[in-house]
C-alpha cells in the first residue's frame, strides 16, 4: 500500500478524509483487476480537478497580467494545464509511486506514463477541493504550478507575437518584419541579446533576452505595442 502520509507531506496538505486521496490515485486498470474495490476509479475526481485547475490558473493570469490579451491569456493557460506540464509537476512530486495500478499497466511503465500522472494530479486537486474547499484547492494549484508558471512566462513560445506582427506588417506596410541582433553582452553563461525588428528601413521595435529567440519575441511585442499606440492616436 502506498504511504499516503508521505504524499501528504509532499503536497503540504493534511486530509480530513484520507479515502479521498486514496481514490485520487486509483487507475482504472486497478479496478479491472480488483473488481471488489468499492471506491471506483479516480476519473470523476479528475473531471473535478480539471475544472478547478482551469479556473485557478485563469484567475491567477487575469489578475497578474493585465497587459495580456484574451488570446494570450488563453494560450498561457493552455500551456500550464496541458498534459506535459502536469506530468512534469507530478514527476517532481514522485506521484507515480503512489498510484494504484493493475499489473499490466505497472509492467508497461504506467507509473511514468504522462497521461496517468497528469490525470492523477488533477484527481488529487479534486480530492483537496472536496476535503477542504475551493481556497485550499486553489492554493495547492498555485503552489504546484508556481515553478511552471515562472518557467512558462520566461520561456513561453510566444510565436503569436511574431505571427501577429507578421500579419500587421503585411497589412499595414506590405513588408515582412526582419529581426537583427544588434548587441550581445554578458558572460557566456549569462549572455544577453539585444534585437531590433525592422519593416523596410524603419526600426519598429527592440527587445532584450537571454536568448536570441526571447529577444526577438520581446522586439515583436514592443513593435505591436507601438502599432496599437499609433493606431489609437
């Protein structure tokens, strides 16, 4: 039997009803091989946790990033709640070792399977909600996703900025934006890139970042902001 006390310590949550946490860890393969298991699978808790996860991340992003559009907020939220991200968080918790799996699922690597890990994490969030309420579940979400949120904001593949600028440049100037590194600075392990983006012979925006890609995105974002300001005046 998994050591649920150890898992509670990792989650920093003390359950009033430990059976809820236990249920959150029950994969359908375990029930198939143990038909007398009365609780069922974690799938209903997963459904609940998924909804709480979505609302908690949406609230966090909305309140802390007033500069982002609805489309940008949606993309960020999607990056945070996607299976790959949740599985990474679950792996950091060692959640796989606590799962109740059928023998076949166990043998085939089910404890490391991303879908199993992501679903179990959502189910745990749902279990915390039922056991301790919405605020406790929301705090858990923010605690678990804090590092992922910081990483996503730092490395977010904001190709939408570059794509939007591409469309704006085509529509307004019938030109394709061109990015150019104008300066690099810092030590090799702390390199900073400065990039400018041009449309024709005019600089439309500049940006800095720890990689050329990040700096280009920052330049595209600055250019889009300038376009919006000019359009409003």
